[in-house]
């Protein structure tokens, strides 16, 4: 499985965008004032980042396995 130059450029651009936007998103989520919110909502709000990271890892791993098997 050889990577084309276009695919390598695509991967590099995506990694650069993620490296720029991820710290900004984390800072924005953590800076939200949650005073006056219900405890359940605050708990869910604080776990959104964890759920997002797990979902992103699963999506990337699925894409890698799918490409290795030659699937759709």
C-alpha cells in the first residue's frame, strides 16, 4: 500500500489544522462558566471533550483498518 503525494499532503494539512484548532477548542470548553447549571449538566459538559477524543480515536482507527482490508 503506497501513499500518493496527494494523500501525504492531505494528511499533513489535516494534522496541521488539528494541531491548531484542538488547543483552542479545549480552552473554549474549559472557560465556559457553569455556575447555576444543574450538576448533571455540568458533569456532562466536562465529559464532552473525553467523549470527543474517544470518538476521534475510534474513527481514525476504523479508517486505518478499513484501508488495510481494502474495504469500501
